[in-house]
């Protein structure tokens, strides 16, 4: 797989963060993408920024309020649906590796909703479907870059690299480590997949190295839907851990040039996943890095 996905300099790009096995939100995003294809003469792209898998296996009566609307994990189905969509629209449907996917191809195993979510999902799927899922995950990139200034990663842009080549050279196999947990401490892969925040200095260095002006990522949950951090960072929550009223996705014009996250406007580039129930005044947060 190519470690860095290079997006074209034309067309519409829709960005969806952490689904964590939520089929309903996946299907809604596909609906938005297919509408964009119609509105832009077929020139639209859909990017998932990782963690498509590993949702809760919790009965409705035990569901905690802070997780948003109830859903049941459908990780296997989401991955198969993603692969089908990517085959249906060649070169237009993309995904980045998240820390949850990485566990299936050599990374440390996550333990958010089970002691070992990698083992649990592979047990549910069985050997054949597990092999297929791993094949799909191997097509995921570590970051995406664009001429419009936006850089995309799963986690915060804290990775210590000075060029796209540093990312291209990253080893995801975990083979050279004594324990997969050692991946967490690596300056590139560990940060891209696991960092929840980046200082302004780190973010500036990273986006410059990637030839961009700002980084768009998920990994962390922002209950308000999104959070701008300084001029270079925006954390977006499209699905997991957020109520339908606050879920947002990002829509970009790939032929534009965005100077920073201040150019991302509510109602233009930052859009509600479910406009019918979205809060009249979409909140969002801002903090300095
Ligand atoms: Mn994550």
C-alpha cells in the first residue's frame, strides 16, 4: 500500500472520521457522497480517516448516555461495505489507517470495548473474513495530502517528520519491535495513529512537511462535533461517541486553497451529518495549541 495518499487538485472531497462499526452513519455518509457525485458531474471523493471498526457490543438497556445514539457494532459489515464502495467508484473512495485497524496488521491491540478488540473481531469474523478484512486494511494509507492545503491523519499531527518521504518509509508491520506496544513510542507511526493532541510547533512542522496548511483528523471524540486548535488543526467527530445533533463531516473544494482552519466555515465546509436534527446553532469549540 502507498503510505501517503495524494488527492487530486479538482473535485469535491467529503471527509468522515471515526465510525467504529456504526453502519447507520456509514450509510448516511455514502448517501452524501453519492449526492455529491451527482452535483459535481461525478468528480467527488470520499475519505474515511480511520477507525472504521471496533464499536461497542452493549445491550440497549446498558448503553451509557455519553456514547450518543444507540448502535450495535457492525465492524465486519462496514469493512465489506467499504471495500464494495471502493470497487464501485475506483479511485474515489479512500481510507486512512486508524489505531484500531492497525491492530489487525501488526500494531498493538486496542482494548476500548473488550480486553482485546482485535482478537474479538477476528473471532466473530472467522479465518476467511479476517483474511479479507486484513487485505482491505492493507490498502489504507497513513496520511493523505492535497493541493488545497488540507492534510489528513487519524490522530493529531504530532509526528516528527520533515518530508512526505519520511512517512513513505514508515514501517507498520511491528516486526522490528520486541512488543507491538513499542509502536506507541515511535516518532512517526505511534504519533499519527495514537496522538490526541499536538502542540502548535509540532502541527506547524508536520503540515509544512506534508506541503499543507492545516491538518484534519479524528481519533478523539469532540462532543460538540468539532474543535479548531490554533490555525493548523481541526478535530472532527462524524460518528462515534457523539449525538446525531452534533455529528459533522467536512466538505472541501479540492481546487481551492485553504489558508488554515479559519477558512472552514460552519454550513459550508463543516456540515451536519443529519441536518434534520442538527442543532440550530452548530457549536464547535476552539482552543489555542
Ligand atoms: Mn483512534
